[in-house]
C-alpha cells in the first residue's frame, strides 16, 4: 500500500494538479512553491492569498494543510 501524500503536495495531488502547473498559474516560481510544500520556507501573505483563491480553500484551512507533516 502506498503512503498518501500530505500537506500542500497532497492537496494538489487530490485535485490532479502539480506544483509546476500551480506555480505557473499563480505567477510564482516552482522553486519557491516547492520550498513551501517541503516546509523549508513559510508562504508570505501574498502567496497565501493567491493559493487560497486559486485552490478555493480558506486561508486558515490552507495554513493547516501546509503545516501537516
């Protein structure tokens, strides 16, 4: 049995999206979005707003998802 992805990568996988696609659609670099997904850097307010709007997930819920380990 495969382990289900968690965090931002899991949310994107559940929706059939990739980091590359979302980064392009919201106008951020793949590298920066990857660092956020890997919890190496925290997303700033602007990126949170873009992700929240793009994924139709409220910011508090999105923050909770990003923080999942």
